């Protein structure tokens, strides 16, 4: 749920295809339609490409 909250707070002007894909995957994992691993990868990939990785620690130990 933390990743979803983070994505919801993402600046509107910086949202794009990667943000949309990360949101879709995280919501699907939350609903049980996709794996948590898939959501983690989508979120981490989008954060790294958007250069916001320092705002979010993409570790699996905090689940």
C-alpha cells in the first residue's frame, strides 16, 4: 500500500506511461491479480527511470 500512496502523490506534471504502468501493476497486486514481485519491479523500474529512487527505498525487506 505504501507504493500506491507514493504513486498517488507523484507530481501530476511528471506522470506518464511509466507512472500509469506502475499504478496499474501495483493496484493489480493489491487486488491479487498480479504478484507482489511484479508490482515491486514495475515500481522500482519507474522510480529509477524517473530519477526519484532516492525518495523511495526499493527494498523488499520493508514489506
